């Protein structure tokens, strides 16, 4: 393979910025004047710029935004004559989480023992222990703080209650039975048996304009009894969907998702609940397209476990981002964690500068996964006409 290098002279990124700017254009404009987005991306000739693996010791980029309140503590480092001298700073959040802070020692000393509000970033959705601080200020909790709007009832963060090695018990799984109404939601505690997995699918939910827009999710199906609730009800499959955690009065848009406007939530729902709502009530996106994973049973089980591990992380304070912390790139991160190095998807084209759009755009990820042999061919779309007869 021909080795790639940075071009000599000033480094030009205008073509990359043009790709990013396309994301910032209103969807209505895209619909009226479609552009060959694939051609635009290819025109940048990113492969001739570099291959991420050959960059000289570049640190992994920080991609996921957080705003957190808590108490900062500083622990003394090793003595200077032992190679230390700088302490470590930690943020203790009210819900029990502890983040190590990437922060200058002078600021750590300044805020040691104080309540602070921190704006920062972590590397990826599955690497949350180290928070790179971008802004920090002392914070005085008030008994008259503004109460944030309630989150919409459609979504809840799942929580892992127990894992004995064979059964994972998880709360806040959307599990409606009988007639599923658009604005009513039932929730259950589910018992999930990874060893009873039958199939795993990457799922695309297109919405206008379909040539560029869409949503991605994962579907896991089970043998009889592999997925049950606390009342003994059974389900054929479990959906894992990473979404913007909308509050009352908010509506999602791609461009608003480029800023810190929405928190993030990993929603768990039964296949019957999720698919029924899509085909009956989502007028702009009334179908689901499935791609089966080319995995054996053990790798399917590993993917399920890794997905549930990430889906049940406490993500309070974490922001959704259309490109770097989205419905799609988070699934690619999870998939990467069960792949050999030779098949892993690069998340950054150029670390800290250009994100790999092929790893975050719902319409581009399936072809990339197919090219690497990770998923198979596209199955017939699930819609209102065949949902009732489809057996996942």
C-alpha cells in the first residue's frame, strides 16, 4: 500500500470545512437542491492527506461535551524528587460520579474543596473517566435555582440493576403491550440473557431528505425467553437507540444538534414497541431498514453486552452532537469494541481536526460496514404493510 503523508507547504482544509458547512445548512435547502454529498467528501481526497495510524504520536481527540456541577478536590502528586510535584484534580458530582480533571495544578489549588461548574470534554462516549476542562468557575448552589423543563416522556435513561453473568437486569426499558398509543408509554424492568441471542442487526431509519438524513439504531433478537419483563411478558427483540434527550418544548434539528442544545440519552425499547411507533406514527420516517451482522453467536453476545454496558452509563450532563456524539457514531464505537484491529472503523480522519464522516452519517455507515464484511445485505424495509408479519 502506498504510504500517505501530509502535503508540503501550508495545510489546506477548505474542502473539509465545506463538508462540515453542508451539515450546517438547513434541511429544507438540502431537500430543494440536493448535492452529491459523497462526491463532495471524496473531492477532498482525504486519503491522500494522511492515514490516521501514521500520524506522529497525536493524542486522541476530545469529542464529547459536558457541563457538570460538583465539588473539586485535589490530591497531592509524588514528591518532586520522585518525578512528581503536580497533584491530580477530581470533580465529585452529586449523583456519585467522579471525574479526573485535566486541569492546571494552579487552578486545581485555587478551587480545591469548592463547589464549581465545569464545561469540558471527554474523549469518546466510552471513555468518560478523564474530563478536559475548558472553563471552570466557582459555583454557589442556591435554594432558588431555576428548575429545568421536564424531559419528554418518550425517553428514559436505562439503568443496570444486576448482572450475574448470565442474566442482565435493566430498568427503564420501554415496554408497551397491547394497543400502542402514540403519546402513552409504559416502562419495565427487563431480564436479558445474552447467551440466548438469535440475531443482531444494524438498523437505518431514513427521514427526509433521505439521500443524507436518517437515524441509526441496533436491534437484538432472542430465542424464546431470552428477553422478559418483571411480569413475565416476553419480547422478540431489544432496540438500542442513541437520541437527543429532548425537554418539553424542544424539537430536534440537525443544525441545532451541532451546538450544546440537547443532552443525550440511550433509549432501550422492545422491538414491538419501537417498530410499532415508527410505522404507525412517524409520518416522515415510517420505515426501518435492517442489515444483519455477520457475527457468530459469541460475537453477537459480546456486541449485546458492550451495547448494554454503554447504554446504562450515567450520562447526566453529556451533550448530544450531530457529528461527534450522535445516534450513529456511538454505535460504531460500540461495534469497534468487539472487532479485531484489522476491521475497526477510524473515528477521526485527522485527530482533533476532521471527524470521519463515514463513521457518523447514517447513510454512509452501512456501505462502510458492508465493505469490511461486518454486516450483510439490506433486507426489505419494514413498514406498516409488513410489520405485523415480520419475524425478527
